[in-house]
């Protein structure tokens, strides 16, 4: 009888705390869907990686950005007729224009692009900003990001981060590169306003 009681109390001592722990443990929370998380919400993009020459430091970057934006507004065939594009820096702003085809009555299309921030506008008396903003789609966002990355990290390096992808969140495009399978490290990241084309910030992961 004494042995049976000892076995009973031993089992009670062992299994009762386990049952209590199970009863009081909080329910397991399901992992959140990656796509519902704000993109890179732990990163402060503001002003990162911007050198003294700004995000659009040279004529090539300005023309690349302008070509992408104008293509999204006009379509490629009309824009092709105005090539080559030219860019002239004036008071910290790139004036980018097209070359009218022979006999064309229309003046060259012109965009104004801030050398410092990449913000886009049109001169007075020109067609205003598109309803969808200056960066309406993923393709335009990627072109702007690459144009800004190249002077900072080098074309060869950025070329090695293809393919690029862009996600729209709260009125901003978040653009990032890719790493080859099995490679560790980070990629170039950019945050760009869909409405104005302004480059909020650029960084590179490690």
C-alpha cells in the first residue's frame, strides 16, 4: 500500500506541472505573411548614401531618369522620334530635352530634375504632372533607382545585382537588387516617391 502511494504521488508530482504549463501557455502566433509587412520598415532611408553631388550627379543619370519617365508618359515610339535627349545643368536643376525630328512643329519635351534629390517637374506652360505621378510603374521605378545607384556603387557592381524588383507601399516605390543563389550579403536598396520621383534615400545592405 505504501509503495502504491509513493508511485501515485511521484506521478502526480511529475505530470501535474506539465499540465499546468500547457494550460497557461499563450497560444502560438502564426507567422505574419511577408507581403503584409511594411517593406524595410526597420530602415531609415532619409538622405542615406547621398554624396555631395546629389542623387543625380551627372548628365547620364539625368537622361536615363528622364527617358524612363517620359516613356511612361508618352510611350516609347513618340519619344524615340525626339532622340537623342540632352541635359544641361542650371542652378542645381537638370533641364532635359528631346531633339525634334526634321519638320516637326512641336518643341522638344523638357523635364526638370533636381540634381540633389531627383525630384521631377515640368517647366511652365508644359503639360502638368500625370495623374498617376511621375513614377507610375515598377519599370520606371527600377530605371530611376539604377540611374542613381550606378554613380555610387559602380555600373559593374549594380549589373551583378540583377534582376531588380520594386514594390509600391504608401506612395513610395521600394526597389532592391538580387543576390545569386547561395551568395551571402546585401543588395542596393532605394526609396522613391511615386508622385514626384524624389529619391528619399539609398543604402546598400551588407
